[in-house]
C-alpha cells in the first residue's frame, strides 16, 4: 500500500481505458479490505464499509475523507450515518477503475490506520 500513498491522483478526463479485471485484482492486493463491485452497466467500483462508535466519529471520518478527496481531485460516493460509513470509488470519466481509485482508497485507509 505504501507505494500508492506516495502517489497523487492524476486528472482524468477520459480517453483512456479502465483497468481490466486482472489489473483490478493486482491493485486490489495493494489496499486493505476493499471489495470490487459492479453496477447494472458493468462499471466496476471499489467499495468499503467502516464502523464507528457513534455518529460524531463517522462524521469526523467522512470530513477527513472529504479533505483528502479535495486534495486529490478525486471524489468518492459516500453514505454515512450513526456508527457507519460506506465509500464507493470509481473513475466516472472512464466508467471504471484506474490507479487513481486505488490511490484514494489507500489514503482513506490511512485515516483509520493512523
């Protein structure tokens, strides 16, 4: 995971192919506990659920995710409430996963692992 932590998300405006399933699985090994899911259009996402002791802790986590996402210029889908948060990441411009998604996932995990 440390190699991803040292990288920065690169701007993506499309024009490149998303990772294929073998590349996705290679990168999945570099992040901790992120599931690979797909939607009805077969677009792949990274998805992870987090548990907290109360609403305030989940909100603090989400605020930190927001700060990191702004720094990286790469924004996940976020659902949160009392004692939980769920993060879903993809590169919308290419309708699939790229290295940026795994960089952001690694940096999100760093919030919890500090």
